[in-house]
């Protein structure tokens, strides 16, 4: 049975969490394959409203194994808080597992994230979530990271920690920051071991078992293609790859196991953090999208930048990810608009028009968006459950986007709750 990757097709916050929660019923496993607690994946279901930061969004199904994959960085302290919060609200976390190969995000990574951001000047600031993501992945690639499995081997951990702290302190000295106390770090590791050791596993046998049984696996991405380390608007990106090609590596399964790639996109566009954003609105429409769509970051509470849908970005996202289908969320947010607009091309400074591919950040900042207008529907869609129930103009909007992107849109979100989903059987 195939694995399905669920990836962000825009700048993050597309509604991946709610789509994973929707599709997870009956799945044997849900794996988060990259990122860390920079994620804020909102799920609204019978248990309440949740903002998941590190825990996969399949956690509400007790028979589904939820795995934090090797491609992730794990902050043991925030993970413990998340586990406690879920348990206190009646959600069992007995089926939550952590790959022994996932890296550990240390307190000094968080501090370094803040220090680095302070050092960046003006328009080079990234506006990170300050969760320590960049420094944790830097240590991973520098081969100075600590892995969750290291917690299970005391003598190995001691040696690794000494080396990691020495590196952190070389950096801190250069920044004029006080050195990290290795004993405090060891205490933190001891607490993490006590709290999490039983969940730390080699995921390979688990993955083989599920694949051999032909069961369904969901691979949950964090963020979206525009913040991908390679394919996003570098340097205004995160430090991992949210695109589907990394899903196999970050979850730990053979690449052939992935048969479906579901992109998630809002019916419009939002971003938190800096960098160029085509079709960004600085007017009353942008403010309306923000208020109606409650566009404030789930992790940082920052107001999200809002804009009309960027079709060029979406076509690029579909190609880079090999998307087989698209889920469109937040169609209901457009309900009150008389006119809906879409960016269908980028006019480059030399006059050329780009319709398929997103250029590098420096060039993207120079484009002029080519906009097309669509008549709005000015009707409430939040109660719609089938495609036929949607107002005609809304159906035409969705169908037009599916045609232009060249893939079906089988699910359309018309509200944040699990059941507020329009299922579109297509032609
Ligand atoms: P993620 O990071 O991709 O999981 O997305 P976030 O949870 O950060 O942001 C999506 C926001 O939109 C959350 O507040 C969701 O509750 C909300 N949301 C998701 N789908 C819909 C939808 O179809 N309609 C409305 N109105 N809200 C939605
Ligand atoms: P989910 O999974 C939206 C943005 C930050 C910044 C850049 C790098 O909920 O979609 P980082 O902390 O990763 O070093 O920040 O990426 N960013 C997000 N934007 N949703 C997220 O997660 C994000 N995680 C990071 O604002 O621009
Ligand atoms: Mg989010």
C-alpha cells in the first residue's frame, strides 16, 4: 500500500495539519519528516483545537503510529510540554515514537538562532521563529549534532556532548556570549532520557513491518516549498527540505514507497517572515484576508503577510514536488469578496513573462505580478460538503486552478473543523 506525502505548496501554514488529520483515519503510520518546533500545525476535531509543533497530526488516532522522523530536529523540552498538553486534554500519546537518528535541538541552538538574527542587517534578516532550527541543522551537517539515540548510551553521550558543547562555546566566544555549562546540558539530557527514552526507536524495523503489511503511511511535511532550503527563496528559507523528495529520506523509507504527493495550498497566499512574496497585498484586501482568515502565526503569533493566490508559485510547487493532487484550504475566507484575483505570471525587468518557475529571491523581488480577476461568489460556503453545493463562481475558480496547475483538487477546505471539507470527485 502506498505512502502519501503531504507537503506545503506555498510559504507554510497552508493547513497541512488539518489535511493530515483528515486523511489519517485508517493510516497505519504518520511520520513528520523534517523541521522541528518551528511548525504550528492546527487541528480542530472532536478533542478540541490544537497547535501541534513537533508531534505528527495523526496523534488523534490511537491505533496510528506517529513517528518523529530522522529528518527532524527535536527539542526535548517543548516536546515534553506538548505531550503533557495532549494527555491533559484526553489525547493518548502512547503511540508516539521518535527516530533514534533524529537530532536533538539544544538550548544553545535556540540562543544562537536569536544571536544570528540580531547580527543580520536590514533586509537580510530572515525573521526566523527563533526555535533554534538553523543552528541545530548546522550542527547536524557539521557532524557535531547530538542524536536522540545518543541519550540511550551514557558513555557515548558524554563524549558527544563534550565535543558539541566545545563547538557551541567556540561560537559563543566569537559572539561575546557566556559559555554553556556542560553540566547543565548533561542535566537536560538526563531529564530528556527519563521522559522520552521509551519512545526512542530505530524506525527501520517498524517501517518495514508497516510496508510489508501493505498499510497506508502518511508523510507530513513542515512549512512549504517557498521556504525549502534548495527550492525556496534562499536565504529567506528554513534549514531543511519541506519538498517531497526529502520525505523518503527524512521518514526513512524507500523512495518507491511514495505513490501520492498531496500539495496543500490556501485559496490565497500568506507568509510569515521576510523575503519577496509575489502578489502581496498592502491594501484593505490584504487586511480583510488577515482578519477573516485569522492570519496570525500559530507558533509566534506574528501577523501573516497576505496576498492573492500565486499561480506561478503553485505550478512551480506542483512540478518540484511531483504533486499528484492538490488540497485547497480556506476557500470560505474568500466568501465575502466581490472580486477575487490571481497572479498568473511574473513580468521580469527585461519584459519577459514567467508563468512556470519561481526565480531566485533577488530576481523575484524585481518582478511585477500579472493579475487576472474573477467574479466572487458572495455566499457562505462553510456548510457545503459536496462540490455541487458550492456556488457556481467558487466551482469555476477551483476548476480553473486545477486546470492551470494540471492536477485534480479532490479536497477543498471550507472551515477549520475536520468535517468542513468539500469532497470533489472530479469529472
Ligand atoms: P499548517 O502549518 O500548514 O498546518 O497550517 P496552520 O495551522 O499554521 O494554519 C492554517 C490555519 O487555517 C489554521 O488556523 C487552521 O485552523 C485554519 N484552516 C485550515 N483549513 C481551513 C479552512 O478550510 N477554512 C478556514 N477558515 N480555516 C482553515
Ligand atoms: P508550518 O509547518 C510558516 C518561516 C519563518 C522564516 C523562515 C525560517 O506551520 O507551516 P526557521 O525558524 O525555520 O529558521 O524560519 O521560515 N517559518 C514558517 N512560516 N509556517 C511555518 O511552519 C514556519 N516555520 C518557519 O517565519 O521566514
Ligand atoms: Mg503552521
